[in-house]
């Protein structure tokens, strides 16, 4: 799961630094589901041949797919829907999302139209920003890391013996 969660950044961040240009955002190739799905299938087939059970493949897939969606969730909590749809286009890089078409379709629905207009006000009122948001994020990260550590220890720290043997 750790490898799957980190893989998009391990590929895209160095690519952004080394190549720049269309890759400069740091959310391109490996953050795209068009790359993630084949990567999961290849990793899965290799891992299944080497290890057997499908559990590691599922964990890798959940970690990998959750990364771009959690990156996109930050954008979807901010600003206007039209800008947000453009910002989260990396989930289908290089194709992108048809933001204009989605936005026009949503504008035709009266209830959705009101929600689109109200989104910036709702965000400003309910979603923390700046230093306050950073504190919330750090608390959640610490809580998740602590829970993972407790579960790992409760499961008799699998994998630790391999490190001790070296």
C-alpha cells in the first residue's frame, strides 16, 4: 500500500524537475488513471506470479488510486467549480476532463446551478485555509500514522524480522 500511495509522486515530481514544460505541475503521467490502471494490472500480474495471494495487489491498487483522488479533493474544496474542474484534470492526463462541457451540463440543472453559485461562499465559511488548514492536515496525518503503527505492532510487526536479519 505504501508503494502504491507514493508511486505517483515518485514518478511525477522528479519528472517535473528534470523535464518541466508540460510536466511542470508534478501531477501528470503517474497521477493519471490512464497510467494507473495499466500500472496496477502489470504490478498485479508480476506480484501474483511471485507471491500468489491477491491481497498485496489490492492494497497496492487502493493506495495508488487513492493518491490522485485525494490530491484532487483539495482542489474540489476550494474556489469555483469551473476552476476546480480544470485543476483536477490531471486524473485523466493527457486527455484531461472536459471541464467546460461538465460545467455547462451542470448549469442546466436548477438545484445544481444554485449549489455552483453557493460553493465559494460555503467553502469560505466551512473549510479552513492557510495555517489553520495545515494544522488540521498535520493532525489527521499524525492520527493515521499512529493508527497504522498501532495496527502494525498489534499484528506482531510483520516484516521487522527481515530488517533484523540483515
